C-alpha cells in the first residue's frame, strides 16, 4: 500500500509541474506583452482613428467528438498625424469591432506607422492559464495518503 501512495504522490507532482509550467509560461508571455504595450503607450502620442474595414478569419479544428470554430478579427484603421493620413491593419482578436467605430491610436512621434490601438491593448489573459497555475499548486500539495486512508479500510480493497 505504501508503494501505491508513493506512485500517486509522484503522479500528483508530475501533473502539478506540467500545470505550473504551461500556465506559468503562458502567463509570463501575456504579462510581457502587456508590459511591452504599456511601455509603448507611455512614450507615445495619441490620435483618433476610424475603423475603415473589418475582416474575420474563421478556423476550424476537429476532434473526435466535435468541431471547434474560432473567429479572429483584423481591423484596418485610418488615422491622421500632422496632416498625413495613415492606414494600418490591427489584430482585434476575438473582439468584434464595427466599421466606422472610433478608436484611440497610440503612435510614435518620430514614426507614426508604429502604432497600437486601445482595442489591441485591451486583450486580456485567458482565464484558463491562471486556473492551471492554481490547479498545479493544489496538485503539488495534495496528499494522496489522506485520500487513501478511507479506501484502505474498505473491505474490497
């Protein structure tokens, strides 16, 4: 019975490490993107832009049981800096933005083609990855001996 607890404890640790690694790496990536955007915005000028075109890309992936459909959107934004008009395609992710909508454009004064929008910078972290970290911590500290103490007294075990 002691060997079984050791195996369960090791499998809990392996699951915990996988969950912590995947969740941690993705969270760090998203935090890096957020920090990069914040630093970009801090040293930028702003202007109003208008969405002149929206494109939707649909991807399908099939599993054994069902088909997963995802929609990602890009928007073309026109904005003016010092009397010169610029257009740039921005990724709006899963957020649907309609044509004609005003958006805030952050741009570099010395290079107005380098720009981000308030729609791009709003994209958040998927809820799933912080949950993976929490589950990883739970699996790490889970004690299989507590779970097995009741089953070890069961007459059929």
